[in-house]
């Protein structure tokens, strides 16, 4: 090749570089081909394995570090039509939405409009509760889940109607509730806390909660694929949500958390690309490019632990907080940069609805964050989803994926099989009683067994998991169907056992 042609080639490359730079989308922290990160092939292999093992239709991931978006990619399908998941595909954030509500609260604190120590009645004068304690609830109690509201009360708010004034009417509807403990004397996670905070933002700012988030968080960060309503998200090509109905993923978009009252606690939508901007702002003292969401001091207060759940495990403002989440001895067995840090601060929050799962995790000392959005949720392997974020972090910090196994106990892990087996046994017993029509007292043995089973299900198992049968049918329909079937069969078998004794004995 002559020098003339070589110079022309160099000139063309320079022109191409200038054009690419000039016409690149705004937000220079985004790499042109983030999937080509050094560990990209490892992540591809890891996600392929986990998506097959846990039947995940689609997911999107963003990794940020040192002020840059280091990895950004979609995997799998967004809907039954087979449209691929991209970094721009919106997913339901579910409870990761709480971090946005907490951020809004801190923005109002920095604006001097509220104080965390304010009683909620200062801003919602009509707010009242049944029994004692309601007068003492402060904004801080709500932010840190130390108000005394139960998890069950928060779950029940998902059943409220979707109306324009649903947020206020939902909070007013709490008037008949009693607190589980005096404000500040305990900790219990409850969606009710963040619904009240959403209404607080609405009342103090003079904007609907949805408009406040759009104008004060989404817009400054350029989060163009983020939404505050189900209708908006679907118009923006949101991923369909899948539920593993008896282990088979099926689209289950009919049952969604709308209830307008739940938007501040679990109703926001976003994409991996948008969430990367959000994490960058959190890791950069509230600043993203020219947008300042909070001061560095405000971000520090937002992330600081405010309530101890148990030793070493805390709740900050919309984030869980731990000084070191992975076991030290476990880390020492791995080849990862994480081994260099003792008691490394970890901030994270998960979001789950019956057909979506999200996890956002930050390691401020590493200036690192990851978000993973999925369009399925299987509560029998719930722990795996959070651990996917840790496996990704192990890969991104120079190690290998550990492929954390499910941490659920035997009953939860195999609940569908167990409940199905119980239903089959009850059906067999019912048929046996109907066919035998035995008047022997031995035939009454099933009666205390069935009554004990019903008491365990409805007075122990469901309440211990903060659900009742209607909530279970909505949130885990296959388990709800099995519990309903077991209830009917247990009552039916008990009745069939008693029936021969209720009939008049035949005369001789």
C-alpha cells in the first residue's frame, strides 16, 4: 500500500471517529458495546445456565463502576411474541420503588419543607388510627419501617381499587388499623409505611406523587423508559410478567399492583439502562452529569442505617444495609476483588410481585452497583434471585460464579408437591368415607386430623406468612388453588365421616 492510500485510510478513520462522537446519544458514560466487557462471556454463560435452570423468560442487567456504565445487556424474551429483552425494556420495579419514595422524602427535607422528626399528623392533620400510637408516628418511623404497621396491612392495600384518588383514600382507609407495636420500639416491613410517605410527598409538594417522581427524579436523570403507571409502561413496550403456574411459566398480567395506593411502595417501572443512571447518582453523591438530586450529605443520610433489624442487618431509607453481607470465610475461598475488603458496606433492595422480580445492589467502597430486572418470580426459589446479583458481582470483580443454591426450607421449596400430595390423600379419604359409610367410632379418626390441618393452614401457616386465602390466590394462584382444594376436601371428608352418625339407624 502506498503512503497516499495509507494517509487516506487514516483520514477516513479520523472522520468516522468524529462523526461517531458527534452523533452519539447524550450521556457519555455509556460504552458503545458494553457487552464486550472483559467478563462478558462469563456473564453470558452464567445467565444462560440460570435462566434455563429457573425458567426465567427474560432479564436485563446493568453494572456501573467508577462513574461509568460498565455492562448493559438484555437476555431472553420480553413477551410471548418473542420480542427480545433490551436494556431499554421496562420492568416492574416492585419494592425497589421504595428507594425512589425515600429519595423524594429526602429532597423535601433538604428543601426545608419537612423534617424526619415531624409527626405525620403535622402534614396530614386528619391522620388517625384505631387504638394507641398513631399520634406518635413520625416521618422517620415510616421511612425506617418502625411505625408499628404490620406487613399484613401493607399486603392488603394491594386489594384496593384503582382510582384517581386511590393514594389518599388508601391511606385514609388505614384509620381502622391497630399498630403491632409502639412507634420506634420495633421493626416490621410494611408497604403501608411507604404509601403514607407517597401521600406526604403529594401533600407537601403540591404535585401528584406520580408527577413529583417524573419531574424530580426521572426527568433530571433522563430516565426515558421509566413510568409511574401500568398504562404508561405497557405503552412503552414493558416486558410481560410471567408466573410459574405449577412450574410452567405463563403470562399473568391480569393481576397487577394497581391499587393506585401502592405506586409509592411498589408500582414504578424502569429499564436497566435507566436504572444505571439512578445507581450512578446514588454512588456519586446525588449527582448525575449536570443533575443534582441530593447533596452528598443527603445521600449519606439516605444510605445510613436507621433501624436495626437484627445485629449487623439494618434498614436505611429505602435500602437494606449491612456492613458485610457475604461471609468472610466463604469469600476467602474465592478469587475475587471482594476479598480485599473487610466489613464492606452493602446496600440493596429487592422488589417482587407475582410475575416480576428486581434487585438493586450497591457496594459504595468499590463505587460499584448492579441492577437485574426479571419478568418472572417463583417464590419457591426466592433466594436465588438475590444471589444472582451476588454471582454477577463475583464475576465482575474477577472471580467465578458460585451458582448459589436455593436457600428455602424443604416445605417452601417443595410446597407445590407437598400440597398436591395432601390434596390427593384427602380426596382418597373422602372417597373412602363415602363408599364405606362406616358407623364405627374408628371412622371418626379423620375428624380431628382434618380440623388440625385446617387450623394449621388458616391459623398458623398463612398468618405466619402475612397472607390470607384471598391474598394467596392473588399472589401465588397455584398455591392458592391447592390450599382452597385442601380446605374443601378436609371439610368434605369431615362431613362424610360424621354423616353415618347423623342418619337414623335402620330398624331391625
